[in-house]
C-alpha cells in the first residue's frame, strides 16, 4: 500500500522539483551590442529601458517613377514590446509609434541610420521622439535606438505589375533602447 501511494505522488514531486529549478534559473542577459558612434544619442540623456520587439515589417508592392519596375515599399512595423523578463509593456506601429499599455506613447523621426552587421536584417537607427499620449511609462522618452535587428528586410522577389498593391509581412526582431533627459 505504501509503495502504491509513493508512485502516485512521484509525478507531483517531480513537477514541483522542475518548477523550483525553473524559478531559480538565472534570467537570460541581453547580448552585448556595440553601437556605432553615428547612432549616439544627442545631449545629456540616460538610458531608461531596453525593450525587445517581436513582430513584422510590412511592405507593399507599388509603382515607382518608372512604372515598368514596381518595387517593395516599406509601409509600417507591427510589433509587441517586452522587457527583459518577457512582460508585455506595449506595441510598436506606424508613425513610427511606441505605445505603452498605460496609453503613453511617443512618435519618432529617424535622425541617423547604420547598416546592421547582418545584411539580412533591417538597419539600426537613432530616432528623436516626442510624446503624443497620456503621462506614463513612455511619456518622457526623447530618443530611441533600434539595434540588434534580425530579419525584416523587404522581399527580393514577388513584386511585379500583376502584384501591385500586394502586401508582405516580414518577421523581425529588434532591441529598442529608450532614452530620456538626465534628471
């Protein structure tokens, strides 16, 4: 009888042990990224947070000045923004806009660009931002660096006169470092 009871409890004990080990496992650390000097943030600003984006870059097949050669044109990003613990803090979308779950948001303008180390990744950027939302998490952010990009480049094929208006959603990931004035 005692043996049967032990076998019934064994799966629960194993599950508890696995959960305890997972909870005590060290959190992953972000990769070290060497940011080109051309993407330095202007003025006396301090890093307030780094967000990890996971989403898509949307492209549309459009006519160009030479109508016989349509091309993929960038439309907008769509991504979730998470902290280093994987907590969803907000979303990134057209504008470009970064909106926190609390309604605070900033809109950016590209001030500098650098090629990503991987030619199959979208460029790294430095953007100046201004607040357009309510007070909150992102309200004081005045600059953002997009670095450590993976994927997101426009398709190389599939855009022709017969596919004008077609959209492609290309997966990408990036780190967005948010800066605010030093207090």
